[in-house]
């Protein structure tokens, strides 16, 4: 990709001394490799080193991560003001590409877990959301789609003046808008309807994932924790209401995995989902008949219901609309309104950052 080569000068990287990074502990494992907390003997500070698996496909994808992130860091956020992780260095080591990042804190999933999955106070949801949006504005400006936004890929920053903050990490699945290669992207719970359905995608898919994250930060559990893609889609339809627009369904590659064509739009077929549509989602029986060889999908015991009910009456605090404090009630209304702009089925109507 000629736009990006500028930012990767592999010649620079072979001059590192052997003992610069001393591994202290493992911070995380992902699909692409392992991340270690290391002492950097040259700068006398801690860094996080991502050691990519030593297979060619991972190596190539990691070069993409390095390219996109150095472009974001150097060209679009030179003063480190937009909540995107800083890449410090990269070098090959025994056929592994290693990428060095500034050392950050826990990821947001770990934070939610520490809070017994009961959700964060609204003030933190608001602060973190604003900062993630700041990062998304920069990414959109650079034409970069993250493709894997989820709580695990948002990290708490070490406290500066005791103000809470976050940064977006893991550009290992990112790509340039208009140069999309892969169709199987995003983590399932945070996968946008257009990706599920196999339709051309844009930076709007990150806004869908962002909506899922904001809701999860408040309620403490994933918004669409589907055990399969069908399960995710049927949860979306149930919780958000509505369904993807007909023209998207008509053109998407995977529509028939999930929907049944019920003829052209005519008054009277609103019966399906209460919508005027030429499509309706398959029933569970139809899916089971289709996948009869597959094992039954395990159910998550998560309260299903409309988005506003989920936000107002999520069970962990045993609150309902009636006994929410007046100020929090207003905030909840605003939060539901905000979420509706994000978990919008139509990518063209979905809010941009
Ligand atoms: P995925 O499976 O999500 O694609 P990955 O293999 O691409 O993961 P990362 O998401 O980059 O790897 O890192 C994995 C985990 O390591 C993160 O979720 C985080 O907990 C930890 N980690 C990554 N970078 C840092 C950092 N700079 N500071 C502290 N911890 C980090
Ligand atoms: Mg990750
Ligand atoms: Mg990744």
C-alpha cells in the first residue's frame, strides 16, 4: 500500500541491541500474539511489547498495524491529544514482529469485571465515551476503520492529576476505508449489522461497536451477547426495534442466512416485526431446521427487552424508572437517545463521531 510505506522504514529497526527489553510479566494474550510488560533498559521506563505470532499472515497484518498506527500517531495526532495509544518502536525478533507501546493500565473489560459487572457510574461512562469519540474523529479523518472496537481494546491511562482517562489500542485488524479486504471482522458481540450481513462497510461500523461499548459500560454486560451471529442479530432486532433497511438486505451477501424473503412490500405484511419490509428474520425453528446438524445454541440468561428498559431498569441496582433519582432519570433519557443514534441499523443514518 503505497500511502503507507512511507511510515515503515524496516531498515531502521535492525540496529537494536539484544538486551534492551527485559520481560517482567505477561499482560495479555490475543489472537495475534502476546503482550508483555517490559523494562526498557535504554529509556529506563516500562513499555508494553506485543510479540506477534511467527506466521507470515500475522506478520503481514502486524506490518499493517505498525503502518496505520504510525500514520495516526505522527500525522494525525502529533501531540498525543486524541486518546490513541502511542507506538514507540518495532523490530523483528526470531521471525516475530515485536511492537513496543507506551505502558497503559487495565482494559475496560477488566475494569467492569472488577466492578462485578455492575456497570460504571454515569460520569465515567460520559468521560470515557467522549475520549473514545475523540479518537474516532481522528480515525475517521485519517480514513481508518479500527474494525475491532471492544472493551478489551480500550485501556485505562495511568492517572494524570487523578483524572480518569482511556486510550484506544489494537490496530491489528484496522484497515483503510475504501480498501477493505476482509469480510469476517469485528468481535461478535460488537459486530455491526452490515458486517454480519456481508455488505460493504465504512467507518460507521466502529460507531456501531462504540454504541455497544457505551451501553455495556453503563449496564455492565454486553448489549448483544449472542452465542451465534443469528443470535446477535435477533437480539439487535428485539432490543433496538426495527431491522436493517430493505435495500441493504437486498444487496447484502449473507441476507439469506438470517432472513426470509416475504415478497414485495405491501400493506399488511407489517405483521413481521411490525415493519413494512420485504424481509423477515427467520424464526428459531427455521434456523434450527437449517442447521440441524449443529449443536444447539446455549442461551445467555440476560434480560431481553427494549433499549430504554435495559438502560432504565437494568437489574443489578434494582432500580426502575419509578425510583431513579430525577437527575439520573434525565441522564438515562439522554443516554438512550444517544445510543439510538449509534445502534442504528442503517449505516447512512447512524451518527458519525
Ligand atoms: P485481539 O485478540 O483483541 O486482536 P491482540 O492479539 O491484537 O488482541 P492487543 O489487543 O493489542 O492484542 O493486546 C492484548 C491485551 O494486552 C489487551 O487487551 C490489553 O489487556 C493488553 N495490552 C495491550 N497493549 C497494552 C499496553 N500498551 N499497555 C498495557 N496493556 C496492554
Ligand atoms: Mg485486542
Ligand atoms: Mg487485535
